[in-house]
């Protein structure tokens, strides 16, 4: 059975809870099995790559980690919310 989420790939979202609260970006992919999403530029992690033909010396690459979908809100909905309006005024 497939799970339906309120966000999908290429949506602009804002993180509304957790250690990355306030950051925004585009959804790169949805990890349905874990109810998580990868957001462009949010939750960056360092990945150590082993020596190989494309990386002869190995490398440490920064890439996006995942954020739970319950901590995400569509940017359009966030900007239209009453909480946001009260904060700005």
C-alpha cells in the first residue's frame, strides 16, 4: 500500500520543526518507507567515499540528509497562514 503525503517532488517547502526549523528548499525526493524527504540545502551531512576509479584519492562529499515529512509545510501555505501574518506585523 502506498502512503500519500502532503508534499511531493519539486514542491517548495519550509521546515517548521526540529533542528533545521526555518530553512526552506525544494523537495528532491520522498523516502516513503521512512516517511522522510530530502530537501535541497537542508540537513547537510558529510559522506565519506572510498577510493575508486572516479575518486582515486577518496573524498568527503556533503549531501542532503532527510527530514521527517511531519516537520515540513508547503511554502505557499506557510506564507498564507495567520501565524506568519501575526509575526510579520
